[in-house]
C-alpha cells in the first residue's frame, strides 16, 4: 500500500479556515448573548438568536473540516 502524502493547502482551504474560525467565534458570541436574555418573554427573539447560533456553529464546523482535509493532487502529468 502506498504512503499517503500530505499536500500543501490550497487557497480556498486557507480562506475556509479563516471564515470557519470567524463563524465559530460568532456562534460563541451569540450563544453567550442567548444565555444573557434568558429572563425575557420574547420567544420569537430567543428562537431567532438560537437558530442563528446553530447556523453559524454548523457552518464553522463544516468549513473547518474542509480546511483540514488532505486533498489529493488530481492533475494529469
């Protein structure tokens, strides 16, 4: 079996890593904000912030996985 070689990260992978970290940071900030509005009765506002937190967390997770993936070189020699 051949050894798997790690390749240099592509430009889009580097961009995905940066955007993934930003999305994760936004999700953490929104989660803290959601925890601080616990006592209010505005259910629509709470659910919107909760959905936004979930969205940014999942986008950050997917982008970080894509950025850390070892993509093979598919160029024809």
